[in-house]
């Protein structure tokens, strides 16, 4: 049995690996010239079950409205004439009640925990190295009121199996001495001891090499243009390099999934949300962070990765634009410099902007549409790295006719 996996990011490559394990003959089609060159290329790097809250929450509409006048917001809404933006935004706003936020976060957390278990299994099976770092992540707050709010909402995570500890500033500094010089600016912190981090691009590329060694075929610089169907089956995937046939097809194209799914009569509520990251070398500095974390009041995440640190911020509804200028990174760099002034060489930054494939609920889309042999594995938003290995196993199980090990309520495609 042959499977075509459409997309060579972390979702596509982990899916290819699980299908190979199940005995499928696998071909991966990717429009860029290597794996993980788009959304998976320079993301935050945090495997963060302890930060798996859905973005659609009671506070989100106010933040989005305020962002029209103040750019220093967690969610930046940039109105455009794109009808898809308005359709998606309407669905997002419908998920912003407290009840739906709790429901969607519960579903999201379940997948994240399962996926982290699958990540450990994949690493154990393959030995792939990716600058992985265990020991937990620290989510700290500068304002007493925001810390109080953060602690008050922990139950939706802890009730669903996430281990979290509430710390004072001294406790946070004890866990990561790099925070000691600024502990006077910290009101409190939440420590997720089982969270971890690593470079998603390095992981994906290393796993792709393992897949190739297991017999997978990767066809890069190959753009998918359409499909041929017969009855309820996709018979051919059309590309700019020729025709591809298979017994089953997996759509794992991230923000571009809706474009092709539309040709097959499927309406996928996935829209791009732009994120920015900057990577700086440690270069022998004296006090880099030992653990990754999030400065919650400044909305800046940081992640040590081997000989460098990744700094990320901002969620911007800006369509498919990935352009950026150094000014876009000024704020996040200033936060990082103030936190870890001796932690990195800030004079040598590498800038990047990418597009997260978000659903209104914050959970991905699995299952099938009207075609019996076309499967969806898309819409992972800002948690693609965290959710990838579990989502791949879920997809492989569905394709094999097995019941997945986690509850997929609310995450399977519904026309």
C-alpha cells in the first residue's frame, strides 16, 4: 500500500515516519527544497504542555480590538479585504466564551500530553538529536495581578494531567540562575517540570533522513497543483513535476491546506497567524538561560538551543505575508537583553517570520472529508512542534482502521 504525504514540515515528516512503521510505502511531496523550511523552520522550540491554553478566550476579543490602535498586544488583528479572514474571525469569536475556552483547552492538552509521550518514543526508536533539553519550562509574571490570574486558571491544565508548580521569584531564580539578576522584577512563576524544548527544524530534518533510510521517497521543489478523483477516491495528485498516484493521501500542508482541500469540496477552517523569531548565538557568554520559558507580561518566549537562543513573540493576523524588517524584532530583543544581558551575542541576530496554521478552536483537524482515501492532519497552530508526533500516530491509526489512543472529539473534520 502506497501513501502520499503532502507537505514536508514537521507534521508531514512525523506522519511519514509513523506510516513507514506501519508498513506503508511512503512518498513525501514538498514545494521547498528541504524539509522544515517554512512553518517548522524557526519556531519557538518549546514543547509546552504547560502552556496549552487555547487562544480563543473571553479576553481575546478585547485584545484584538485594542490591537487596532496599540501594536503591543498578544494578538494583532490586521483587517484586510480577504473574505477568508472574516469567516475565520467570526468562528474564532464564537469560541471565545469561558465554557468553550475550557473545552478547547482540555482537548488541546490531551493531545499535547499524548504527543510528548510519542516524541519520547520516536527519539528512543531513532536516536535523532535536535538540541533537545529537558528539565522543564518557566512561565513567569512581572505583575502581581497577572500572576494571580495565571495561577487561577491553572486548574484547566492540572485537572487534565499537566504537572505544574507555583513558585516565588526566589524559586524561579533557583531553578534557572540566569533569572537571579532580575528576580526583583518577578512577581511569581509557574514551573512545568515535564515541559521541554528543542529545535523543530533539526528534528524534522534528522527524522526525514531516518525515513529515507527506511525507504521513504522525498520529492522536493515540487508544487502540488490539484487532484484527479474517481467516485469517492483521489486517484492522482497533480504537481508541476508530473502525476503521483497512491492508495492513500495525507494533507499536511499547514496554512496552504485549505487551498487544495477546497478543490476536493472540503472547507478547512485554517488561517495563517504570523509569528516572529530571532536567533542569537550564545558565543561563550557567561550567563545564558538554562531553561526555556515565557515572560508572560511582555509576551516574549525564549529557548536555549545548543549554542544559540531563540526568542519569539507576536501573533499577527496578516494573511500570507512573511516579510519582516529589523524593526519587527526590536521589542523582543530589548526584553531578552534586559533579562539576560550577558546571555548571548545580540549583535549577530538571525531574523525569521513564519505562518502558523490556526483553527478557531486551537486544535488540529484529523479524519476525512468526502473522499475515502484522503486524510487530514493540519491546523496545529502555534503548537505544531508539541503536537506533531502524537498527531502523526493518530493519523496512522485512523488510516489503519484502528481507534486512536486519545479521544478525538471535536478534532475530526466535519463538513
